[in-house]
């Protein structure tokens, strides 16, 4: 959101030029400006929500499986061991997902900065 605001503040012509493509019919200009403005301000919010949901889902799943492993340990040790192995594999997957999410965040942030600043 800060990149959008900085872009509008320091380069208003360039930043607002994205709101209206060349050759737009006159009747569509007001509607298109409203839609593009909403889209411009929602993109950073959508990025944050997507990253939060992806990372939270993995942590929640790890917590649920860890709780299941600790409950199963006194009852059925063999199943608890298999659950712990599954937990280890899921943790490795979560680390990979975190790396990919960090890459996507930096890539999209650099694209937003490039477009607005």
C-alpha cells in the first residue's frame, strides 16, 4: 500500500496512467477508473491475506499432527512413531513452502515497486 501511495505522491502522472489504457471508449472511462483504482489498492491487501493464509494453514496442520502424536504415544506407540515421521516430513514441506512464499512475496513486492516508484 505504501508503494502505491508513494507512487501517486511523487509520480502522479505515471502512477495514474495505469488507470486508463489508451483507446478506451469515452463511456467506459469513469467505470474503468473506479475499477482500476479499487484493483490498485486491493492487490497489496490480497498479497498479505494470501501469504498469511498459506503460512497459517501449514502451522495449524503441524500443531494438529503434533497433538495427535503426543496423545497417541501412551496409547499406541507404533502409530505415534508413524505420526511423528509424518510430522517430520510435513515440517520439511512447511520449510519449503515458507521459502517459496518468501520468494513470491519479494517478487511481487519488486513488481509493485517497479510499477509505482
